[in-house]
C-alpha cells in the first residue's frame, strides 16, 4: 500500500508559512510548533519545503538577536521529529550542529529547547547514520562552550547504547576524539566524556577487555597510571579474536607503554601484550592501520634498550606484527562513494518514476539515503531487511509507492553484493609487505 503523503491544499500551505513566521513571535511558541508539525505531517516534506518552513526554522536557529526565534525554531524541530519521523530525518539532522551550539545559549528557555531538540534528533537518527553524524559530535566536543562539549558527549553515549554495532565499527575514529574531550578543564565535561568512552568501549564486546574498561579510561585521563595498567593487562590471557575496535582501545596505551621513560619492565610487558594480541588477529586488514603507530616503538625498544631480554621480546613482537602485515591485502576494501550510490539509486528510481528522480525536494532524501547505503556497504552488511526496512524504504515511501521503493532496494542491493564479490576476488592475490621501514606492494608468491 502506498505511503506517499497527501499534498496539502494552498490554504494549508499558506498556514504553514504563517506558522513558521509565528515561531519567532511572542506567545505560546510550543503550541505554534506543534500545529506546524501536525500540518506538515499531513502534507509531507514537500509542504515544509514549498512553504519555506525549513528555511524559516534554520534562520530562526541562527538569529542571534532574537531569543524567541531560537527557542521557537528548536521547539519546531523537536515537534517535527516527533510527528513526521524518519522522512524528516534527511532535512533535520543537518541542523544538529546548530542545536548543539544552542545548548550554551545565554537564555535559559533556549537552552531547555535545545536539550529537547537534541533528544529528538538523537531518537530520530537511523543507526546506519552513525558514521555521518560523528564529525558533528567531534566538533561539538571540542567547541569553546562547555555545554556544547557536554551535550556532544552525552549524545555519543546515547548513540552507543542504541547503536552498538555501528559504533563499534567507528571506534578507530571515536577513541582519539573522546580522549581529547577527557582532557577538558571542566570536570563535568570530563565526566560526560568518560561516560561516553565507557559506553563506546562496551560496544566492542571483547570479553577479555570488559573488566579493564574503567581502568583503561582512568589511564587515559591519568597517564601516570600507564605502568600499573600495562602490568595488569600483561597478566591477562587474551583468547578472543582481536579486531579493529579492540585495537583502537589498546594501541594508544601500548604506544605509551613502549615510550615509558626508563622503565624496562613496562616496555617489555607492552611488547608481550602486542605479541599476544597480534597472534589473535583474524583479519590482517584490521591491524594494518595501527602498525605505523606500534612498529617504530617496538623497533626502538628492540634496538636501544640495554636489557637483552627486553630487546628480544620486542623483536619477537615486531616480527609478529610484520607477519600480520604480510598476510594483509595490498588494497583495503574501497569505501563506497555516497555520490556514486546516489547516482545509481537515482537511475533506478527514474526507471519507475522519472518525476521523483528529478524532484528538487527529493534530492536531500536521496543524498541522505545514499550515505546510509554507503555505510551498509562499508560494513559488508547485505541483509535485505536492514536495507529495505531501515535504510531505504522508510525514507523513499514519502515520494514513491512502497512496491517501487522495495524494487529499487532489491535492484541496488544486488549491484552492491556483486560489486563486493568482484572486489574481493580482485584483491585476493595481492599482499602487503613491511620491508626496511616501509610498506610495499608485493607480487603474488603462490
């Protein structure tokens, strides 16, 4: 059954435009926001765009001289999230940066509305949109205002609890950024960053590390505790396969351990941990990005430390890492290009409904969905229910018949699977080698 929104009348369109202007006026702005959302729900995204409501909301959020406008824009954003749901996501999520900034507004009503709007966007966000939203959160964590820092950390924590598998994939990007937030001068930000880091680390689901998460976070905040942390980890027997998310947590600590001044025992134990973890790496591609951080330190210990036993342990660990590198493929899996995905989806849509494919109102939805599909491709998730029920159809049904949206999903998914299989076959023979301090491509040796 079609889910395409029923177009609003000219009268309703005029009403939406009037309500958009009233968001910045005196009076009950919450009621105005709710009435606007109700009308928009009936008319769909096209009504919001044609009436200029989206532009009005964006302008209201940016109006530095009118607190009423900022509050009204935030209330409208929250109401639209609640009433319109996923179809509004591509049009509202780009406003997250402004919402985070307004958490630090001088006016209390604006700050309260910003909290409400942030929660609404947080609940609206598709799990496969995690990678796309992270840069905005990272920027918020390092902004000048502590309320924005705290809000970004709180949102990351909430996302980690709601989307653990998607957050786990992004840990190599998350850990360095949240580590910076852990160093914030304000205790409230430090605490929020610590809670976010804990939630993200728990997404990794490595049983060997679970008991050490609080200690690892404490060590990130207090580098003086590196020796004790390394000592306790060295006494642990690691048995679970090691993947990129686990390495993203461990590598910063191990690098510090290798660099620890005048403490041979810690350098030796860090080398032991590296050797043991390297043996548990199933997919060498998970480890290759971290090797440039670890190998120089290991080689320095192997060549310069006075203790011969420590040098021998470091040399063994370096040899194990080089073995992992030599088992890796030359070319890491190519990331899907959202623009290319959008072009392919547009072509498939045009075959069924040319007017939608060329619709300017539809363009933001197409771009957003292409990003979700690219994320699914990058994580090798080719489950039809995820593509159809989560990433594509909930957005496309505002513009297409449901059966058309599903047909587009099936057609593009088939292309994505075929491309992934072709890429895997093409890359299989090639190897990467670490030689004389450099990464070099090797010819097939079998």
